[in-house]
C-alpha cells in the first residue's frame, strides 16, 4: 500500500508540474503575441506617419490663369519694384518664409546660379515678410545677391500663398509665373522647401 501511495503521489506531483509548465508556456505564448502585436502596431504607426509626411510634402500646382494682381513693393536695398513695369517679359514670383529659413535663401542663391533663367529672359522676384535688416543679414551670409521684395502680407495673401508652409501667417515656399502679357499662368507650392532650379526652369519654360 505504501508503495502504491508513493507512486500515486509521485504521479500527482508530475501531473501538477506538467500543468504548471503548461500554464507557464501558455503565458509565454500570450506575452510573445502581445509583444508582437505591439511592435506591429508601432510599425504600422511609423509607416502611416511616413506616408502622411510624404503626402503633405508633395508639390501642389495649378494652371489656373488670371490677370496677375499688380503691386509695388520696396526692396531690401532701398529701391522699389512695380510688377506692371515688367510687362513684355515673363516674371517668376518666389514667395518664401525669408529670414530664419536658410533653405529659402539657399533656394534663391541656387536660382541665381542657374543661367537658364537669365538666358530665357525670366525675372525672378523673391518676396518675403521681413524688414530689410532681417533679410539682408541672411542674404549676405548665404550669398544671395538679388534684392528681396518686402511685403506686409498684402501681396502674399492676394496671391494665395499665406499658410501654405509651416507657418499660418507667412507664405510657404512657392512660385507664381506671370507671362509677358501680365497674366498669371502657373503656381506651384513646395512644402518640402526645395525644388531643383533646373527642374523649376523646365516647368516655367513649358508653361510659357
């Protein structure tokens, strides 16, 4: 009897041990599934954020035409420019965030380095909502030679460029093309804050 009881108890202990092991294994499996699910959710979130960022950085362009609103603006070197005085040749307005945005100033510097604009007779006018002192400091530091036109927001708003970048009350990084007759024939906004000047030149020449 004693031998039988011992055998029974040993069997029960073995069964209990196997039950505990089974429970532990099940818990480990659940833990792995939870961790795997969490990592999967994180991966999906990251992919979603990247996709959203890429989508929001896509250029927005329009071929809608109208008579370009005329304006007169002071420039950063003490002169002034009246848009209608430039009739007879195409003009590319470059609205940007200006001082504090190195990419904006470097864009203008690289446009100046692309000879195709001058060869095509295209005048590029950078427009910012800064004082001359603010924008000139960045112009000198980054090598932009073209005077920047100084807007109080009126012209930027009239051309629909306010809030198209990172700041609600400032123009984004966009271009408006005006043909030799004074008609707006193309507009392009670039939330990525950059377009290769050669690519921009090709677009502009194709739109004229």
